[in-house]
């Protein structure tokens, strides 16, 4: 499902114009991104959490040059679904 699909589905189910829904979805995503860039986690009860994870420093390999490189510690965004959401997906999704 793409962002356009989400906008279309919300517009159809609510009767709100697509351009208004598009602006709302963009504003939501912008708010989540801005909060995470500032270092804040975003919690959506019943859906999940957008959290910041720290990756430790590690040694990597450049196979083509046969050398080791140090990958510094860094932060990455991650999504952790709520227990109810994860349970629903676990029981309904069939792998193709």
C-alpha cells in the first residue's frame, strides 16, 4: 500500500476531499519526523511506537578491498507495533 492508496482510502471512507486528506497525511508524517529528529519517541496507543534505536559501533568488511572498516555508533528510526496490532497481523496475514 502506498501513500496515495492511503489517501484514497481515507478520502473514500470519510467523504473528505483528497487534497485535504493529502495535506493531513503529510502534516502527520512531518510531525512524526520532526519529533524523532529532535530525539523524541512518538507513541500512538493501539497502533505502535516510532522509536529511536542506537546502533553500537562495529567492525565491517569491505570485501572488494579485503579491508576492515569501523562503522561508528549511530541512531536509526524504528517502528514497534502495539501488542494488539502485532497479534492481529500475526493471526491474519498469509505469506504469499
